[in-house]
C-alpha cells in the first residue's frame, strides 16, 4: 500500500501542488450572499453550526490576551447547545455578524478526521483514484485538512465515548499518528472562514457530498499521517502546540 506514496516530488500531480499553495483571501462577497449560501448548505446536510471568533489583524476578536487559537474558537461557552441547523437562525447570525466565522459541532451527525495538509493531500488523491467515496473535505489554513464523515453513532454504553482531547496529541496515538478524530464534545472551524495572516478555511469538496463511514478512510489517512510524522522534515513538530483546546 505504501508504494503509491513513494512518488518523487518532481512528479507530484497538479492537484497536490494546488492544495499546497498558500491560500489567498476569499473573493469579495459584498452582500454576504455567498457566505450565507455556503453556511446554509452545511445546515441542509444536517451539520449543526454556531458562531465563532474572527481575526482582527493578527489578533482574535475575543480580545483575550494571548488567545491560543485566534479566530478558531466558538464565541459562546454554550456552543454545543447553541449549535443548530435552523435556517432562520443561521441567516440571522450571518447577517448580524458579517465578520464572524462559524464552527460545526461534531459527534451528533458527523465526525471530522483532521490530518496534516501534506498527509491529507496524498490520502485524498489515493482515495479518489481508488474510487472510494469521499465526503466533504476542507483545507484549514496552510497546515491541516479536514475529512468530514458520518459519526460512529451513540453507543449504548456511555463509557465507550472518548473526548477529542484524548485524540488530539499524536504522540499518544501510536496506531493513528498525526490524526485527530473530532467526535462528540469537539468542533472544527467551518468554511468559509478567515484566519489571521490572510489564511482561510475553504472547501476542497463541498457539503453536498454524502458523509462516508470514517472507517473507509481511516487506513489510508493513517498511513499518510505516519509518513508525515516520521519524515525527517517534520522531526521538530511540537504536537502540543497544534492541539486544539476543548474550550476558549
């Protein structure tokens, strides 16, 4: 399986090159209609959303000194109960908060497999080439790729649940290095979103794509992540610093 990943850099596909480019600021959307339409498409796919902070220059709109995740966290501590797919509420939020980003709460309808961008790019190419159904996929800034999947469901035994915090430190996940599995109690920033430094979060594959079972993607994503974490170029990555906190 790993042989397909041994491709020399000089022969990488145009698709890989496009995904690795520095994101440009989103196109002008003067009346916010494109933004609203994209948010409503997510809601129509059943994924609940809630308002999040946005960048103010290189700072976060929450005005917290030293915010660890600027423009990447919910506005309210009650984001889990606030999250909704109600069209009217989403339109009110979007129109009254034109600069706000939005998060989607995971673990109810969908999970998100969150991987390094380089690993995600390789895995996505491989999955599509193999004819495997891949759901929505987003690029987050210049370093992460988000694979949206169906949730694994609510188990009868609540002890079977684990919080995302346990999964967001790759060094504790020998079987799935570099991969964060956002399930119940977690969230991810939702496209379209702006990040400090003119980076953004944008769809690579939109929310109109059906959510796949995460297990159909896991093996390919795990292998790509293992190669990313094990590469000499990534030997100095500080996994603690890139883990998303559970709260603000």
